C-alpha cells in the first residue's frame, strides 16, 4: 500500500515541475516582449517630441527675425508714411529727464497718509 501512494506522487511530480518551469519561462518571455514594446513606443514618442521641438525652435527663430525686421527704424518709418500718421522724432528741448529721489529723502518727508511722490497745495 505504501508503494502505491508514493508511486502516484512520483508520477505527477516531474510533470508538475515541467509545467511550472514552462509557466515561469512563458511569463518571463511575455514580460520581456512587453517591456521591449514599451521601450520602442517611448523611443518613438521621444523622437516625435524632438522633431516637434526642432520645428518650434525654427518657428521661434523665424518669428524673432520678423519681429526684429518690423522693429527696425527703416520699417517703422515706412509704416508711418504708409499710414499717414505724421509722427516726428521729438526735439531735444521737448524731452524732459526725470530724476528719482533717493529712498532716504522720501522717507524723511512727514507722514501725511499720501504717497511719497504726491504734491499738495498749501493756503
């Protein structure tokens, strides 16, 4: 009787080990394939983003060049003549230079509840 019980367990043990090894091997290979596909997909996304970044840099440079051209004095003068705005450069006597007072002078003024640069009239 003892041999019969041992013989059945001996018979299924190698088959169980073979099935277990196959399941582990298949799961590892499926994980490897999934990771490779994921890495390839991420590589394609990186490549697409690099191409998009290069296009945006070219567009930025093109727009910067256009802005520099439109801000040039010659282009501004041509645009003024085209729109008939009749604007002129101010003469030196028309330009007022504003000098800021140092912070220590602004703090020494009496506190009246008004801003430091406000002017008040006295009677």
